[in-house]
C-alpha cells in the first residue's frame, strides 16, 4: 500500500540549518561587506520563513529597514547564490552528516522497491551536494524526482511542491508518506493529501505538529518496533502505519 517515500531535506535528511546554512549566510554577508550576523537564536526565528531568498528579504524588511538597493531582488539573488557556494564548500568538508536512521531507511526502502522522491525549498545544488557528500554520487539515481528550489512558485507551507512530485511520479497521494521536520513542511504535505512522519529537531521542537501521523526525535538505529516509536522506525513500521490508515478509512 505504501509505494513512495517523499523526503524533505533541511532538518530531515540532515541537521543542515544551524551549522550549515546559517554559517554560509553569514559568510556571504561578510563577503558582501555587510555587518549582518544571524545568531543561532535569530536564525531559529527566520526559519519560519521558507526559502533562502525569501528569508533574506524578510530579514531586510524587519531587521534592516533602512537598507536600500536599487535592485533589491537582484542583490538578494546574488547574495543567495554566494551563500549556496559557501554551503556546498561546507558540505564537502564532511561536517554535516545525515540524521540518525536516514541512510538505513533509505537503503531499506530502495532494496524493497519503494519509490523515493525529494520535496524541498532548498536549491537543487544544495540537494545534490548533500547527497554526494553523505551517500556518494550514486545516490542521486535513487530518487525518481528531486523537486527543489523555485520549481514551483509557492513554497511550503503551500502544498505545491508535493503536488508537483505526485504529478511527476504519477502516484496517488494515499500511496505516499512524507518525512518532514517542521510545521511548514507538515502543512505542505497534508495540503497535498499525504500522510506525514515528523522527525523534529532543536529548531522545530516547539512547532505545532497537529495532523502528523507520527512525531519522532529521530528514525533511530537498532532493532526496535513501532511499539517504541521514539526509538526506531523501519520500513515495516511505516507499512503498518499505512495499513492502519486504510483500515480507519474503510471502517
């Protein structure tokens, strides 16, 4: 019944935000001669805005109201491009590993013939560099659809990115399960009619996950079953979840 796993990237595949994207943003600001600095705490607030370029614009509007540029959109686009460069450089140093259980579940799903996809607001370059740095270049072929960046006009929490994946893969939403880490990601997946498992992190721990099928600290490693969901989730556990959903619908 479960045919497709759709993965978010930042915060879900890896804890990329605090020590990855945030650091790269600050490096881009310094290079541009800006005295802006995004602290760990401030970045947590800015994460409520999805999309890097959108996040910079929000910061300018709310924290740097006196900042002016003749072509603000172009300035932000260039700044974000440089941030992406610094981020990929960080990835190549190997300092950002996959989250606990991610590689295990990806390999298990692939071996079982489960279709894999990615639905994220980050850039395609960020996705490919993360996958290559953590799983090797071959892993790029594991995912039938990598939907990233500006491929759809409206970013999460809009459901557009998930709807795009479903359409591209010609699969029904009820056959899919999304893996997310944030309230915005959850809203996007649910808006597309896709059941969602959350692996929260330090930045999203206080988010409202109403509607999630399961909320975890991580996917876990070890040998435990769904009766202890905070410790371990495998493909069989996810199949059980999906079967339970279908039985409830049919009751």
